[in-house]
């Protein structure tokens, strides 16, 4: 039996306790509602850089080694991630050491010394160079498609930032970002596993009592004026072409998000999915093909991505667009839809055994004001019909939503072939 409890502390910090007494571990996470979209252009990558810096030591644990050893001692291994709209610090710990784990996170967030900035600049520069070719051009297809969809907006900028912005970060920049965004009203602490809610609330009240700060500034809204297919080709010395077809999608509150989740499973949801069967098993032109959904406050995307030999690129694009177009025209059979739903329902059930998945569901969900119970998701997926799939696919896969990025050893003739395929898709739509 899973029981979710919530308490808002006097300083505005939201604490969520997910009691899962049938398990033998605990996941602790702290979410901050700040990410790449909150970084000014001249400070691109600041949120990500600050996340790294909080691991470098604080007044309680002066070095990164001291911090790692402290987490090791309670069965933990602390980690973090920064995306476009949030930053999360998380670790699994032993149930006997939940209070210590919460205290360790408060040390990281509230008492960081921000030591070792120059070392961290070198580390993150190496990370950023992984997505840049020998001519200094961006080669990460996800970053490039985001630039196409949201030009001039922070959502179109790599979360890691640029080499020039990384090199300019100062301690004052970091402390300013901490003061503006790392405030209790902009955060959620979630603890999931073999715990008791009251003990979690008491531990958080003690560990975060000194935390305070003003309301954080709002991020700029993302607007777009795309009316036609867009494409971008970047040369790289790889043996394959990395392809991403990003469809401009729906915002997080949109009622079609559940349908989009099922569409993702229909197209790229495993061994029986359409694109896996077609591109890998029948044509043998990819090792894998995947799809991802991004849903933000006011916009979103649906991305299909793969890598293939240059001579197979045109065929891959043709077949992908055939499938998206077919889904928009024909929808899906009752049998296929039911099979996809059953897989989704199984995954919902499996998540009951995962402290990580529960902290994401209830912690990130609380941060974004979209907390959903498992039963709600089950009921909403059950209600999706073939007609719903078709109508949503018709909106999602329309030509004016397409942003295609190809990175690799392509030639001009190949580029023209792909552009013609996109033009034909646009001309023949509906």
C-alpha cells in the first residue's frame, strides 16, 4: 500500500512523503524549479553549472570526497540532473538513515562554499566539447532541433551552455542564481520508500529551518511562428548520420499528453512497435530507433531519433513519415491499441516497486503542479480510443510542426533527396 502525504513548512517549502512500507530502501530528492530556460543568453548554462558546483563541498563537508563518503556511509550515491525547467538532486539511502540523508542535502543546498570554480569550468568544457565538431559547430541533434523550434529563446539554447558563457561564470553569478532561484517556495523535497511521513516532516523542518528567500523571477514565455517544414544539416566525420525528426508538440497541461504517450509506444515502444519492426527487423537499416516527449509550461515536442548509414538516410526519413502520416489518416486498430495500453498498464504497476519512479511522480509532479495518482493515469489511458489517436496524430504530425536535423557525413545530393521527401510530405498532407 502506497500512501502519499504532503506538508508545507512555515518557509513555504513543500515536503512530500511517499510511504512504501513493503520496500527496503528510500529515495530522497530535492527539486528546484529552475533550469536552462531560466538562464539569460549571456549566462547560458548557469543552472547546470551551479548544479555541478554544489557537489564540490560546503561548510559541513569541505570537499567533494567528504560529501561522497558521507553519502556512502548511509547507503547512498548522490546524483543530480538539470533540464530545461528543473534541477533535481537525488540519492537512494537506507531506511535507517533518512534523517542523515535529508541533512546532507540541506548542507549541499544551503551551505555550499562554491569552491573550485576553475576546475569545474574545465570539466564542463570537456562535456560541452563532446557536442562540438572540429569546426566548432554544434552536433547534438536534440540541441539543434530545439534551436529550430525556439530560436532566440532559452529553450533553444543547450542546457549546458556555450564555451564562451561557461568560461565567464563567476562566484557572484552563482551566488546570485542561488539567491534568486534556490528558495523554499521554488522547491520540493520528496522522500519515498520505507518511511513514516511525520518523521520526514520533522527532519525537513530541522534541516531546512534556516532556508528562506523571495519569489523567484518568471521565465520568458516561448513563442513561435513556424508555418512550414524546417530542416538543418550539419557535417560531422562520423560513419553514420544521426537523425532527429522533432515535431512541435503540446504543452504540459494539454489534455492530449496521455494520447501522445500512447502514440510514442505505438511508434517506438519496444520490440513490437511500428518503427522498430519496420526500420530494424524488416529493412535492417538501424540498430535502434527511439522517441521522446518534452512538455513544458506553454509548448512541447515529440522527437524520433536514430542513427543510420548515409545511404539509408532517405529511406529512413521516407518510412518514418509514412508511419506518422498513416497514423494521422488511419489511426490504430483496436487490437494494437489494446496491446499498447496493456504494456503501459504493466509499467504503471511495476512503478509501485520503484522508489525512484514514485519520487519522480510525486516530487516532480508537485513541483510542476500536475500530481497524478496511478489510478488517474490508468483511467485516462483506458479512455483513449482509436479516434483519439488519429485526431491527436493529425495535429501532432502536421507538416508545419516538422523540424528535421541530420548530423553526419552527408552529401549535397543526399540533402536534396531528404528535402524533396519533406516537400512531398507537405504537399500530400491530408
